[in-house]
């Protein structure tokens, strides 16, 4: 299996995932580097290439947990996951990661201005103020594009599937809708 090809395919999604969990860009980049090293060192353990993305997200979650354990002096103990996840928690995590993997494909269904705004904020990790500067629009215009883009993306997901979430946005279950064709 080609480590570089696998990494290039999944890197943007992993970066977005890590940046959501770790808000400090430099620390998030460090964790992303750790994920790459662990992938490279353990690639021989991966038996099926089509499961590489899921495997990398598991490595990412472990790397994030390791990061918070190392930072316990800076963060309250409630943020540190020292106890192993229950089977139910693992299932919720798997479902959430599975649905998150759809999003880059569904992002392509958005009109360009919303796709671009969401890509810059959610994948590249830019602030809405940075997006405004990059796109040459007002800050309120950038905020509006991101909010509308999120709403449009949510509608695309809901046209495709019924998705049940908890109050934190974790996916508890989903069921595909019949003949789901998302609108633009």
C-alpha cells in the first residue's frame, strides 16, 4: 500500500477533524504530524486499503487523547479521556466519523460561494474574519456565507438520510432515504 497516496486522500479530512478537537493551530499540526508518523510506522498492519480512512480516524482519536493527557496541567480533567470508551460510545464515534466522511462529497453539491466558505473554515481551519479577507468580502458577509453554507449542507445531508444526533451533534444512527437526490 502506498502511504503517500493514502495520506493525500485523507489528509484534509483528518486536518479538519483534528482542528475541531484541538483549537490551537500549532498543536493541531503537531498532532497531525504524529498521526502521519503512526500511519507510516504501522501501515503494515492495515490489511484492506479501503479501510484506511477509518483506521486513520481511529489513530487520530488516539493521538488527540494522547495530546490532552500530555496537556492535563493546562486543561481540566473532564476533557481528558483516560477511561476506555464503552461499546456504545465507540459505536457513536464510528457513526459520527462515517457521516463525517460523506461531507467532502456533499460539499461538492453546494453552490461555489458556499462551498468555498465552508471549505476554508471547516477544512482549512480559517476564521470567518480570515475568510472575509481572503474572499474580499465583509466580515458579516463571510459569517452569512458560512452559516448559509452550513444550513444548505445540512439540508443536503437530510435529503439523503435521516440522521439522529444527540445534543452534541454526535451521530446516534442514520437511515438512507429512498430515491434521495440532493438539490443544488
